[in-house]
């Protein structure tokens, strides 16, 4: 079991960084304490995303706001990569401890947009 966990952490680049639960994310967003960044391809974002989440280049993110990153699911490497990239740029970034799949399975609200 420990070998599997170590392999997973090495693959995902898990560095013991902070994560946030769905409940904590909703509370932080409602309080205006965090911005949500969807790092999936734009087509997936348009098909359904966490309400209030954005899908924009890192350079357009506010510098003084904590960024909560999510992707397809708990083990999606894109979220781990995005947190590392944002942190390396001096941004406060944490990862949602799961992703869009788990969000939908929990029957939480989903925003859908039409392509431009």
C-alpha cells in the first residue's frame, strides 16, 4: 500500500501542499476569499463547470486572491501542475481535493455556457 501511495505522489507531484474540500471551497467563494480556476480544456469548461469558476490564462488572474484549482477528478495531473506553476509565479494556489466528476456526483450546481 505505501509503495502505491508513494508512486501516486511522485507521478502527481504531490508535495504535501494544501487542499480544500468542496464544502470549504463553496464557503470561501461565497465569502469572496478565493477564485476558482478550471484547468480543463475550454470545451469541457463550457460543457459544465463549478459556478463562478473561470477558464483564463494565468496572467489574467488577480495577484492578491487565493486561487483554488480543479480539473477532471481527484487524480487529474493538470490541477497539480497548475498549482505548482501558480506557486512558482508567487501566487497563492491550492487544489480542490477532487474534481468536476466528484462535484457532479455530489449533485452540486453546475454552470453550462454556450461556445462563443
